[in-house]
C-alpha cells in the first residue's frame, strides 16, 4: 500500500513535470509513457523466463531496489532544477527495464503466497490495494506539487520501495507454496509461445487484452490532457480526476475479490461495458460530469483486467506460469509504446475528446470481433452466446 501510493505519486508528478517542461505537449506525455512501457514490448518474454528460473522473492527484492534508485535520481534532478525532458525519457525507459522482470515475477508470485484456492480472491484484493493507493497517491501528489514541487513525489516514492524490500525479507519461506523452478534449457521462450497458441481460450484472451489495453486504457495520458487542456484545471484537480477514476477501480477490485467465476463470456461483457463507458466519459461537457463517469469506467476496467489475469493463471500449469504471465504482461502493457504516443498525437491533431473516443471505439470493436469468433467456434449464434454471458454475469 505504501509503495503503490508512492508509485502513483510519481506517475502524476512525472506527467505534470513533462507538461511543464514541454509547455503542455500531449505528444511528450505520451512519449514518456511509451518509453516506460517500450521494454515490456521488447523483453517481456525474457522477463517471464527469469520468473520461472529463479526464486521469485529474491528477484523481486532486486527489481524493487532498482526502481527505488531510479526514483531517487529523478528526484535529485528535479530538486536541483537540472531536469530536462530527455532525463525523464531515459529514466522512464530504465524503469521499464526493471518492470520487465518485476511484473511477471510479481504476478506469478501471488499463487505461491496463497495457493490455488485463494488465487482469485488474492488477485482481487491486490487490485483493491493497488487502486486504494491510486486514490490516495494522485491526491497527495497534487497537494505536494502545489505546496512543495514535483521533486517531493519522487523522493517519497524512492523511500517507499524500502517497505516492499523489508516485507519480502520478513516472509517465512516455510509458509509459501513455491513452484518447481525450471532448469535452464534452450527453446523455453518458444515453448511458452507454442503453449499459448495451442490454447484457443488463452489466445483469444490475449488478443482482447492487447486491443483494450493498447488503445482503450491510456488514462494516464487522456486524464492529464482532459484536466489541463479541455477543462483548464491545475495540478490539484488533475490529481482529483485520477483519484476519482481509482475509486471506481477500487470498487471493481472488491467486487472481483468476491467473484468465484471466470471465463470468456464474462470477459466479453466487461470489455463491452468498459468501451461504452469510456465513450460516454469522453463526451462529458463539464469537469464534474467527467468525474462522475470516471467511477463506473474505472470499475469496468478493473473488472476486465482482473478477470483476464485470474482466468489465465488458474488455467496455466505452474511450470509454465511465469512465461505465460510474461506473454500476458507483453500484451497488457507492451502496447503502450504504440498506444500512448498515438493517443497523444491524436489529441494534438484532433482534440483530446476524439483521442479518448477512438480508444473506446477500438475496444468495443475488438470485443465484438472476439465474441463473434468464440461464438462461431462453439457453433452458437452470437446473440445466444451474449445472452448466456449476460446470465452468467448476473
């Protein structure tokens, strides 16, 4: 909770710092976000392989230390007034390199902490903690930026990683459920890809997650631009918009923690709901109506991502889980180097509302196509498939 709060403080502060240094450039914000996720596009498969080969707790201690060091460097640059946009781009890329290993390791470590029976609940609770920090982090960041400056957020985030490292150190090894480590061998990356290709349910989930995440989930860019450019607000209200979005995400995470069912039908419905709600949010004429719609949009988004995550982990054998989660993180976050700068460019050329609306339309279209493909594969009409999905969801 402490570390996630620091992380969200840095995200808000980083975006605001880029906007200040570039005089409100949406492309610059998108570029910084894209560079942070570019390593995921390039190296996620290797990150998943590391998660399968080495003790996950030790790997996480190393990655957390590296990310804390990068936050400290950015804080020093900001407080001394020497920071330039290229510094932020370079450090964002370095953070992405650490995340390449951290994400699949952390995701697959969840089942080693709680076991299979409680995995769905654990993923939901993890999302709840993450999104509770998403509420407090931006709000605190907005206040800190207004009163002290952006450097304060970076220093707080750097210190917060110490709590994670200390917590990992205190874990009792005897109470974990460690998966058998995979011995080093040739062809392990190809083996992971071949496994996903052999599982149509996993493949369709990955495809759907890619389109929704790449084009529909660029709220780090769109919320900043909607707040500053469309509604002409300051850092405090930008932080408030991020926090309101996280309230909906928190509600969605708590609902997901209580859910016992997963599957493609529920995933299709939540994907459609998210796309429709994002489109409505993009069209809101006033700042406060924009805030109101961010709540159900965040709820639908977290419901979608939690369903996808848990269904993949629960249906993947332990010896393949790290590599499969590496592929999942590739499609979930690896598209950001394309989606974030593209969203920023569309916002500059055609307006922020059009950029946000375009992401919603692509999400709806991708979900509809996946629903048609699954219905045809199962030999049922699309309407009947969606009707069954609605009954399961209810």
